[in-house]
C-alpha cells in the first residue's frame, strides 16, 4: 500500500463499543460521551457519526432510546442505510457486552480523530506553502493551528469534574503557606485585587504619556528583581535598550534622562555596575521584536519550558500586528483574537497575563472610565481585573517633582472596585 492510499487512523471497534454502551444505557453514557468531548465529527465511520448524532439528540430531547424505536426513526429519515441497515444497528447494540471500558474506548476514538485533524492541518499547510504566500502569514497559520490542536488535546486529556475533587483543590489552597495571588509589590493594590492571579487577565489602561510603560516596568521590577518571580515582558513599541535604561533608573534611583544622555558621574556608574551585578540573574525576560499574538504565544510556551514563567506583560495590546490577513483592517477582530490566544496560552500554563491598553481620546485624565478602553467590549469582557491610570488632581509644573497617580480599579472579580493612590517619581519613571 503506497503512502497516498493509506487509510487515515481510525478506531472502528472502539466506535462501535461507545455507541453500544450509549444504546444500552443512554442515561449514563450519552452525557459522559458529550462531557469527554465526543462529537459526530470524532467518528471515522460516517454511519457511526449519524447514529451518535441521533442518540445524543434524542437523549437531549428527553426521548426514550431503545433498539426498535431507533431503527424505525432512522429508517424513516433515511439515515439507517448510511449505517448499513437494521442488521448493522443490531450488531452495534450487542457489540459491547459490558461498558467497563467505555472511557478507554472513547479516548481511543478521540485520539484517532485528533491525529486525523493533525494530518488534515499538515496537508493544508503544505498546500498553502506551495502557493508561496507571505512567510509571516504561513508561520502564523502554522503556530495558530498548532496552538488550537494542542488546546484540543489538552481539553481531552482527562478532567475530573467532581465536586469532591473541587473541594480537595480548595482545601489545598486554603492550607498552603501563601495565597493564590502573586503580590504586585504595591500593598494598596494587592489589598483590593489579591495580587496577580495565575490564568487570569489584568488590563491596565491609560492615555498616552500617563505611565503605562512605567507601570509595567515598575511591576516587572517588583516581581522579578525584588521577589524573584519569573516574568516576561513583550514590548511592541519600545526597544530593549530603552526598557533596560528605565529598569536601571528605577533600580538605581537615578534619573533616566541622565542615563540616556550619558551625563553620569563616576559614582553613578559604579552604582549601576553594582546593581547590575546584584540583579543580572533576576528572572526577567524582555523581547522587543514586534510579534503578533500567535508568535508571542509560541514564545511564551518556549520560555516556559526553560523557566516556569509566572507573569507575562504585553505593552500594549492595540499595537500588536495582525496575525492573519483578515485582521489587518479590523482592529476589533485583531484584539479579540489576540486576547483569546494569549489568555488561553497563559491559562493553560498557569500564568498571570497583564495587558496594557490605550484609552480613547475622550478620556478625562482625572476620571478614566472602563468604557474608554479602545475596543472596550472585548477587553472589558476578557479582563478579570481592570486598572485605569489617571492624574490625581493637577500635576505640578516641575517635571522632576514626585507626584501622586490615580490608580482606579474599574473591574475586579475578586472584590470591590476602588480608587487608590500610588506615588510616581518622574525622573526615575517609577511607581512606588
């Protein structure tokens, strides 16, 4: 048999066994099949797909499932012949004398379906690659497809839905030495939000020049340099040298402008070198290469294999390039897809995701609102926590004078919303 004529992977025996179990005990096994992720498309034999669909549909409508009735119904709607006739249905009914291996057989059906999906995906990618599209487009399609297939495999890997297991997980959390949240380093923020939560999304919104990047860099400093929390920062706009300058200014309490202008004295340079020596092993990873969300998701997975990343920061979400052609002229679609891909990746890896976002032009800097988020519908819906940065009254004219910044918790799944105050030092661009 040549490569081109090979039969796709399938599990005809397990398919019959699963269907037999549902026919014999539909109340028990029809819901279990759906819960495990079985769909008509998972079955290789077209007749088996038709029968599964009919069984689940009848069970959902509260109908009685028994051999004579199913035979009569499928004969009337013309689907019985696709299965092979009354004899084939009778054979399936008696195929599995016991349902003891239902879960094992259902998994075999799902595994073969996933492998067929991988083969179809690979074949399509090969075909598209020969059509010489843009390299970035084909790479994005590969990574997005792989991410989707990987998520499907993870979803089917076996999940215990029981309340007993849920209680056990809660008790383990309550009896652990530390809480679930990762401290941001700002006690006032942590008291309201509980910190950063693995698998959840925090959106930080502000108008330009209101401190989004400073907030992100200060958070990265608090996490990686002070607490040793592995953190990844993806900067869509700023260069890594620019970010490193700001991080150094914060850590050394030196004006960032003096570092950029190279107007440092001997003592400043010694201070910087000492701080670099102390913190060079800090688990902070910065990437300034402009990437779309799919590529960033792939990088996060690769980083996580080497170091267990706990927090990912994106500066900022609206500036991420399109991953697919139809996103290029549709900002809303781009944000929806980007947020979903990044969130699903971080959720699967138990990583807290922080998305910086820009507020609309109509925003009052002393009264920022969640509704001012650009494309706020998708961002507001996806976020577990939303923090808005604003002015605390009027800023002084002197750009070197420390000032207060409004930190508005505009959405909070873990508690109340509130207006807080953090101090901001303009020369070092640091929140504290």
